[in-house]
């Protein structure tokens, strides 16, 4: 009888955000999670508009999607998904997790977030249901995130100074952008960052 090879479930991490623009801090966080938790895939999910953010993004959905693709094209474990941009409103994290789970039913799912999102998580729509679908990976700048009953949480620490707000407001911060992403932004004069 032939020897049966068993393989571990694929480890897939979801990483949502406005990515307006995506910067080296985002890819640094994703890479840290990928290495430390041995993730097979990190799916970047540019969102249409977070229910928790009042301000509108400055780049269009199409532009933010393309910037994500450019910024992650060199990362073999990265994928960019249009799901959050195309799904019916309102866009809730548990719906996204259900969609990915249906696509990869045998996978173990993770959700990557910062400490600010982790602190706000109890206020998310159906947070307990989301917790039944995913493990949370919380990226912090030193402080250990508080454990929560009924939620599997993995803390990873790191430091990166990049800020989308700072990039949008000043040309002096464009070194926080992937070169392809910067070229794209400048060629379309996004955030008033035109080519010199």
C-alpha cells in the first residue's frame, strides 16, 4: 500500500487597510508576520472605506489597488485581493474572512492588525464570529497587547517610522515608498507628489 503523505493546512493571513498609499511600513509588518508565524500567504486587502474612518481616501480604489500590486510584486508570498473593494456594502471583516475560508476551506486563517485595531476590536461588527474564523496577529512597537478571552492572539514586535499621512503631506517622506509605487504616484500626481 503506498505511503500517504499528509500536509499541514495552508497558513493564510489577511491584511486589510486603506493603503493610501501602501508604504514600506506595511510590507515590513507583513514580512515580519510571514517569517515569525511561517505564513504561506499574506493577502493584502485594500478596503473601499472602513466603517471606522470618517475621512475619504485621497487615491481612488483602482489606484490604491495598483499601488498594492506594485509594492508587493517582489514578495512571492503576497497576494492582493479586490474582494473588499467589490463586495456589497457594508464591508465587514467577518464577511471577508468567510469569503477566504470558503475559497480555502482547509486553510488556517490569520488576521494581521496593529495595536490600535486590536484595542478597537470589541467594537467591530460580529467580533466574536470573526474570532471563530481567524487567529489574530497583533503588531506592536514594544508594548505587549492585552490577551482577550475567546480570541487567539499572536503578538509580534517591530519598529518602522513610515506613515501614510506623513507621505501624503511631504515630499521629504517618499523614501518610505517602494520605488515602483513612488513612480506610479508621481506619474499620476497623487497627493501632489509630481515628478521633479
